């Protein structure tokens, strides 16, 4: 099996699991942007090793890093700590200068990549809510409280997403 065949099979299985329309695997091609399950822009970084393909999903948050200042920087750092310690993900910068979430490890199975996109969206939506809504409330709770609050709200968001779909990923045929 060659690299192209391996990649196409991986992306085709992901597309099927995501409930994308026929030909949806094309939209998942390496570095092509697509709309994810929570309405956030995503892309897949792919790595080919012989006959296998692995991916790192990237979830882009609609916020430029340079927009952060003051208390929001502290909140972002607390989120980075929570995301890294609890989920093995990194909150960093995309090539466009936007905040971006991505796992630290390469993902080997299409079903795991789809689950990672769901988790990335739950974390991303909570991060945005924390930075935009909670950032408007001046508090002196400190990083540890922000860490615990963020972790709890992400778990609630992800649990709600799973319960809505009966433990399976919802069908969301959205492409960009």
C-alpha cells in the first residue's frame, strides 16, 4: 500500500465518521481548512510513515493572540496549563497568528482523530467563552481557580456533546 492510498483511506474513514457528504475526504486534505463540529475552523496536519498515516487535528479559535492583554493573558496561561495537563493538547499560535488547539501526540486511528476534533471543539468553545465572557469580570481568584473552573467547564461541555449524540459523534456535514 502506498502513502497516497493510506492517506485516502484514512481521510475517507474520517469523512464517513464525521457524516460529511460524498467527496468530503477531499476537504480534509493536509492543511486544507474546513468547518468542524462546533463551527470552528479546523485543519489536519498529516504525517506519512511507510504504509501508515497519522494526523494532528488543529482547531483554530477566532481570536488573534495579539488581542490578548491584562487579565486575559493570565486566563490564557491557565487554560494552556489545563489543556496540556488534562488533555495532552497545546494552546498555541497558528500560522495566521490565531490561537490554535492541537494534540501533542500524533493520532493513528481515524475514529480517534474524529473524537479529538470533538474534544478540541469543546475545549475551544470553552476557551473562547472564558476569554470573552469571564475576562470581562475582574477577579483576583488567581490561576489555580481559573485552571479548575476551565477544566470543569470543558468536561461538562464534552459530556453534553457526547450525551446529545448517544455517545457517538453527531452528524455535522459542514465544509468550507
